C-alpha cells in the first residue's frame, strides 16, 4: 500500500469510528488533530488512535494497552493479538465506555 492509499484508509477509518461514537448512548468526545483521533470516555479515560505513515501502521493506546495494526486483506489487524480492529474496538469500547464500538 502506498502512502496515499494508507492515508485514505486511515481517513475512512476515522470517519467510521466517529460514526460509531455517534451511535453510542454514552457521552464520548471525539477530537482529531494532526493525524491523531482521541476518544474521551465519560470516566476520563481515553482511546488514542495515531497514524504512523512511515511504517504504514495504525497505533492505538487504550487503558488495556498499546496496539499496532497493519492493513491486511482489506482490514486492520493487530500484530500482537491477530484480532481485527473491529473485534478489538468492540471489546475495548465495552471495557472503557461500557458499550461496544461497532464499525459500520
């Protein structure tokens, strides 16, 4: 994947995450700045997504740890857990927000 494709994929993902947050009952703040998407949960915890252009990775910092994702077969997969980002967002959302974050 070249840099343009990488950035397009990240931009589409950030929109999908924002849409998923809009569907939540919980009051979660969303902020994008300089390629970083931050979700602030009602309890004050955060989920921070950052694009890593040089390595073509997406990094996620959450209460449960840090995760690095690579684009494989049309999805983001965690290098450590081998789960898709969609699977992990459901779990991490439930843990931090009390609701699953469901990507549409």
